[in-house]
C-alpha cells in the first residue's frame, strides 16, 4: 500500500490525468492493508476533483469504513451514492450492511434494505397482473 501511495503522490505532481480507476487502485490497496483512513482520504480527493466516481470507488470507501469501524461514515457515503448518478449493486448493500453490523446497528440495516427495495422498485416497477377470465 505504501508503494501505491508513493506512485499516486508522484502522479499528483506530474501532468498525469487521474481517472476513477487510479483512485480505485490506491483506495483498494489501502483498504486491504487496514489503512481505512488513507482510503477515505483518497475517496475525499476523488469527490473533490472533477473525476467521475464509480460504483467500485463508493464500494471501496464503504468497505474501508467497515474495516475502520466507521458505520456512520459508511451510511453517509451510501446516502451520497443513492443521491448521485452512480448505480448501487449488491456489493454496495453488502458493504453498508457489514459496516452497520460491525457497529451493532440493526435498525440502520433494516433502513438500508428498505431504501434499496424502494429505489429498486421505483426503477423497475412490477407490472400489474391481469385478471384471468
């Protein structure tokens, strides 16, 4: 993770254009080695720059919150994601639920599930059934 951050820092001082993949690689390295605060710092940089966020970037940030015991921050990132144009996936929900579970927040888990069901049903309405003749 340290080597990745050194490379990231070198890139910041050059004219290299950052992409969401650049951030994802650095964030993932930090998250995997238990450096959740570093991963979250990178996520903040990503959101402050004019770089298009991705589902993977949000997922990594939420996972880093779980590893760092920051369930409230995980929910904040989850809510920001639901308000953005970035799609949620099962990894998103699983990471957010895991972060809340680590914090012993069962009510928040139920709220997460409810909001995802609501969002999904709004995007993919179930057609009404026809009555049989």
